[in-house]
């Protein structure tokens, strides 16, 4: 070894170069992890800086936006001993996703290192149509990543049903199988949810790893994502692939680049190194079945699953003007988030205050929703709160059913009273004015007035006379409006449709300002569906595109107004889990928000005309 080193030194001196300059020689090269890639698949552009020098700044990449989307960058370092001298190399791994077919050129990569500017040779990559199997074994594959087969690391997807009814939950589970060492993984592309109402199902704890045997091979497996998808319309639907990037721990088996050909004693490092490996699941095709028209109850609001309705009152007997609490509980399976509020026919002898609503809903559908009403009886006698009925579609039995509570009998004692109620005996304080036991004593001197002053010429006199009249008139008008709102659900929903839509759009605008794209698009979709459901007095979950067209056409809405509204809904579905590129986000989201506002305005004017 000493002889070899001496020979190298002599050769350097013979060339007239100082040893320090030779130590600073820098080699820059770029290579791809594959020469061929399919559309929507990932590839890696590697930039290696080796020798005694270091890169003074990050490499300057060519523009690949015509055929690829940038995903991220990682680095790895390796060390070598050559003739008793240590050299290191730093490799930048730039990950891209191919988006355009054809043969494309990757221009030179420019790097400044060792005080000089360097440029690599151009590269070529071929992008094939989506779904094709790209060629493997491209130059640099052995250096850039492990030689893994499709049976070593893959993602498997399963669905609870391939033929759901409209609005029936489809539970989708993605499971990672591996027989190599995976340090971590991250989701790089979520499936689009066009045609579905989607809800993520969060894991109860950390991922649970299991050991199973498939085809005689042992795998480690864990669930990486669960979701519930509710088809919003009938017909074929595609659940697109889920893409992840796994960090795989590998050990290199490269040999020393020295004249003796000794193997690397470190095996690529004492602990190996991590290499990113892209993996994706398969797509799933399902066929959503339309709900049957035969036997559909008038009270059906679109829920598919099961329901159970229970009611109770805190006191079966009470006195007039003494508040009591009526509780209504709706429990079941299905998309309860879109369930319309039940209609309760309270007896006419009661004042009923708006309910307090609380939810205990499970991700993926199901749970319980509670309504709590405050009732104030105004007239004595025996009263009955009739059964509360909710219609739903039983997917297992393929039939419509009605869930109903038991009627509740209430006995009210005391005398009938008029005017506003005063609650006593443990009554609740929300609808009552507080009573005062001790009143403040006025000690200030009263103002004096001339004794010959005519009272009817005083502004105070007319104020005292007219204010009660105007107040009584306003109270009667307010009471009549409240009775109409409580007695006519359709009128109440139409009245609040525009106000709720503006509120939801304002919330979505705030989410856009905070760059929360998915929540912003979900807010726009909720505003559009809520406005449509309130205007038509139907539940949002029961809104199917064909039914919407027929219903709006029957109400005389122009076809272009309807199609513009549905186009906004489709754009929300497309962007919910497929956000635009970084440079296009502001324009896309601003246009979506403006189009949604204009579509709701046009639809509201058409329905009012």
C-alpha cells in the first residue's frame, strides 16, 4: 500500500500539480433512477457531488414543469477509502411525478463547488401512458435505491361493498405489506373523492403491526388509512389509487474502487441508509345503486342505514307556567351529519323554545344526535306529544322503514294564564325574566313642572302613549312570524337559506386566508349543498344530480342556471383532495369562491321569481 501511495504522489509531482489541488478535485454527475416511467408515477433525479470539495450552494435544476411535478428533495452521504485517502460524496435526490407522455430531456444541472461552476450532461427520460409497466434497471438504479420487487413492498386496498346504495357508507381500508425494513412512510397523493361524500376515520392509537403469512411468505402489515365514502349519485364510481413514499433501510454491497478490489468493511455504513421507495395501491371500481322509488315515504330525507328514535320528558305532571324539558334522541348508523331535524307536533297549549342540539357522531357514519326542548304549559288539562317519526332506507333489507318514538302524555294542573310565563318551582331561567326581591330606592329629587302645563302637548305624554302601541304591534308581528317559522319547516328553511350560505362562505373565505385548502373546498361544498337543501326543503344527503335537475326544472329554473350550480359542486369534489399547484392556488380558489357566490345568487333569484 505504501508503494502505491508513493507512486501516486510521484505521478502528481510529475504533472506539476500540488497535492492539495488534487485533493480538492470535484466530480459532479447526474443520473435518473429509471429511464422510463408511467404517467402519475414517481422518478428520482440524483445529483452526486464527490471528491474533496463541497457544494457551496444547492444545485440549480433545469425546468421540468412541462412533463413533471416537483415533490421534494432528500440527501444521502457516503464515504470511501481509496489508497489510504478518505473521500466523501453527497447525493441530492429530487423526487418528481410524471404528468405528460413522451420522450423528454432533463437539461444540465448546474452546481458551484470547489470555487468553480460545474454542469452535468443532459439526460433523457421516456414517460409512458398511465397504467403501463415502466422499464427498470436504468443507469444509477443500483446506486440510488434498493432492488425491490412488487412482492416485497405493496399497498392493498379493500372496500366493504362494491355495490352500495346511494348514500350508503363504503368503508375503504388501505393496508401496507412489507418484507423489508420500513422506517417510516408518508402519503404523497390521496385518492380523489369525485362523486362521494368522504369522511376520514382516524386511528384510535398508533398503528398496530401484525405478522401474517401469504403464499408461504411472511409479511409485516399495518393499516395506513381508513375512510368512509358515501356515493352521492347512482352509477359507476372509481376509487382512485393511494400513493405513499416509504423510507426503506438498506445496506449497500458496493466494492471499493481501489486496485485491490477489497469489499467495503462498513457495508454501506454501520447502520445502512434510508432510501425513498414510491408505492401505490390499485384502483377500485364500484357501482352505486339508485334508491328505489316504490314505497318511498314522504318523510324520507335520504338517510341509508338504520335509525332508532326515543323521547322522554323530565316530568309527566306539572303546573301551568312551570317549565319542563322534552328530550329527543336519534341513534343509528349512516350519515347522520346530513340528517334533517325531526318535526315534533307539540300540543297547542305549550310555549316551545328552540332546541339545544348535541352530537356524538362516529367517523364513517353512525352515532347519536340529541335534541333538548324547553316547554312551558299555558293551559291545564291532559296533553299528548305524539310519536316522532323518521324515515330511512334499510340497505341490508333493501326496503324503506320508519322509526317512531312512543307518544308521551302530560298532565298540567293549575289555572290558565295569559301573557308571558313566569317560571317557578325549579323552572329553567332561559325563557324567563329574572324576578327581583329587593328594588333600589330612588333618592334623587324629582324635576318640577309648571302647574298650568297641558299634558297632551308634552313629548313625554305621546312617547308614553305610543310606545306601548308600537311595542304591542311589533310583538304581535314577531309572534306571528315565529309561529309561521315553527309551523312551516319549508318556509323556515327558505328564510334562513341565504343567511346560512353567506355565513358558510365567510368561514370558507377565512380558511382560504389561512391556506387550509381542503377545509376551504369542503366549506364551499357545504355552503352549496346547504343552500340547495334549505331552498328545496330536502336533506343534503338525498340530493342526487338527476333529481336536482328535475326538481329545479319543475320550479321553472333555467337550465343554464342549474348546470352552472352543478358545475360548482363538481369542481369542489375535484379539488377537495386534489389541490391545484402552488402557483395556481390563489387564482383557482378565488375563482371557485366567486363562482359559488354567483351561482347561489342566480339560483336564489330564479327560485324567488
